[in-house]
C-alpha cells in the first residue's frame, strides 16, 4: 500500500512545476518547489543553476518528507487535511501551514502541530476544516505583495487542493 506521503507528493509537485527563475519570486531559483537556498542547506554545499535544473522528484522527496511532511505531522492528520497542510508547508512554510490548521480547528496558532492541535483536528468535521483552511490560505495569499504577479496560479492551486482534499475524504 502506498503511504500517505507518497499519495500527496505527486499532487504537490504537479502544482510546483519544474525549473523557475522568475525575477519577482522572492525564492529565486526554484525547481519542483525547492528553492536553491533550501536545496543548498539540504545537501550542505553551494549549487549551480545546472544542479537546480537537474533536480528530480526522487531527489526532493526525502527533503520534503523530513522537513515538511514530518514537520506538519502529515502521518497523524486525516486524509485530505494532510494534503492541504503539506501543500501549504511547501508553498508557504511549515509554520504558516500549521497556523492555518490551528486556526481552522480553534487551537492556539503557535505554528507547531502538537497533541492539542491533533486532538482538535480529530474532533472537527474534516470537510469544514478543509473549507476553512483553504479559505484562510487564499485570503492570506491575496494579501501578499506578489499576489498581482502570482495570484492567478495561487488561486487555481488552492481551488485544486481543496477539490482534491475533499475527494480524499470520500475514499
């Protein structure tokens, strides 16, 4: 059986796309959603543009599992909610992803998913959590200074994540 991470990662990578070096992106050189700075920290050395272009899903999967999936406790979250939170963690950081979840379930938004947050998630209606989470994520993205440049894609992404997450509830 495929684990939850392996089910969610391809969906995230679909939205992240391939190599990008957009002048308005504060992340700079990025491939598969992984910034050059993040990749350099992961591999412990400076990387070239060619190194970044050569990244594969197999390369970034261990990084995403350890630094994002585990950080937001993806294995402990219900199906659908796990995907929403993981996608946001990669796109906006694990702390922001955790805060959206905590706000959606009425937990203290400290940016760390612990036992209290997980208990609140278990008690909540998963459909409502997904709807509230995605609405808060979209509202936050719309406030960013780069919304005018990237907003169309971000809006589509949040809509797609919500739809896929709700489908996961039915499976």
